[in-house]
């Protein structure tokens, strides 16, 4: 993805499982959510993206994603640490973050909300239910939600 494309990211999907990435992208496409989507596969890359380091050093910070879909179980830096960094930064804390994870652990749910997550969704196992969850997620956060300017 070139620098120009990185300046037009509507949905940032942070997910390391290629199957879940594919399912999420297929689900969004199936319900005609065709916004610009950028996928990151580990937590360290996500932090580089947000704080414009490494290959993201030229990314324009004026056009942050409209919504972040975040898995918790990521290599290098886990999702809770990413959430802690995002919500602790004045310039990033208003970006809506939706945790989409397989973890049903109560401590993950509680910690996510303590850190400022906007929504916590457990990935449905059934594909049709997964599509429905992603459809509702996309519809709400991209079309109905009114973020601050």
C-alpha cells in the first residue's frame, strides 16, 4: 500500500489470523461496505501505524481511520496494549475501537472497557452469524455513528 492509499483508510483491521481477515473482508463486501480497508497483522505494526514509525513514518495523521477493528490475541504486542496506547494518546483516543475477538474471558472484556474500547464483540463461529455481526458493526460505525471532527 502506497503512502497516498494510507491517507485514505476508513477501516483499520488489526488481525493476525488470515482466515479471520478473509472472513471479515468477505463479510464487509457481501453487505456492500466497500470503504478503504487496511489490514495489519501484528501489534508492533499497529503501533508503528498509529505513531507513524518505520514504514508508516510518512503517513498523514490528519486522516485517521473511522473505526478500528481489533483482535486481542496478536503477536508481538497484544490488543490490550494497543488499546492502552491508543486511548492514552490525545490525538488518537477518539477513534472508535471495536474489539472483535474469540476471547470470552471476562477479564479481557472488563480490561477492554476499562481501557476505553467502544464495543466488544465475540467472533461468532457460524459464518452467517459472523457476516451479520460484521454487517451491523460496519453499518453502525461507518454510517450511523457521528464522530467528533
